[in-house]
């Protein structure tokens, strides 16, 4: 007889060694659709998907990287577990000043040159809007999540998670043009649960932002490429 992925013999060995058997796990597969005017967009990139309040101690939870290059943040969107760092390397031949005024996760990395990298650890779950104090076109997002399971979608909008502890779970998703949505799902041992998430992005219009002093950005100087 087997229990999830464990046989009776394996359970007896674990119990005799004083170790508790692992929680049975399953898989979640799904797809995100962005609808504009009732029709699905061909590109569903940059949607953060995570499993709410689901943590696995043994699961590696590395930091993330958001690079300044060509006066853009690449990638534009990253997801990171609360308590983990995000690195902000500068690969442009000019200076940048990466900052955010997003609540508990606000930060200011100051001015730094090409080839350098600075890091910020985010403690509070939530959305962090990331800007450069010099270049107003630089906009990025760090979604800090209370989960060991998160991903950012590619153009096809497909996502998958393995090793999810069995039970009732909530899938959460966020994207810049559509806000946030949720979808309940039941994970069963050694089975795959399916989920479909949809956003209406018809009403989205990008809004200008202020610099780190709460002021409008000044006009670019003639020698802007120095900065």
C-alpha cells in the first residue's frame, strides 16, 4: 500500500528514525488571459502568480534581479518571497538612482555608476513600484509575496507549480494593467489541479509618477546621456 509518494516500508523507516513523513503534495497548472475589449491579448507577459500563504522550508528561495539597461528595468516585473533580496545592477554606461516610496518597502539606493549593483531586502508582502530618480521612463514592479511558490508569466500566460502541499489553496495573481485577482483550488496528492485566471485590462492607462522628492521630473538636460 502507498500513501501519496510514500510506501508503508518508507513510512516505517521514517517513523523509526523519529522523522515525520512529509506532507503529500500535488501540482497546479494554469493559464492567465488578459482581455482587452472582450478579446484576449496575444501577450500575457508580466503577470505575477503565487500560492497564497504557502511555505515550504526545504524549498530554495533565492533572491531576484532587476537590471538597469537601455534606461529600462529588465525584467519589468519580478516576484520575490518576503525576507528575500532583490539586486539592482546597473549595466548602462551612465548613472542611475533606483528608489521606491511604496509604504514599508520604501528604499533609496542613491546614485551609482555602470558596473555596480545594489541590493534591497523586502520584508513586507505587497507591491513595490520601482523608479529611477533621473529617468522617468524607468518603471518596474517588485511583487513581494507571502509564499515559497511564485512566478511571472511569459507571453503565453502559462504557469505551473510542483510540490504544493495538498489541501485547499488560493491562487493569487497581479498585473500592472489589471490589478489583482484570486482563484480557489484544491490540491490532491499526486494529482494536477487546473486553474484559469482572467483580467480585464481595457481601462488601463499608464499614469505619470513623481521623483523621490514628490516633485515632477525636470526636462532632460542636453547632455542627458551623462546621466
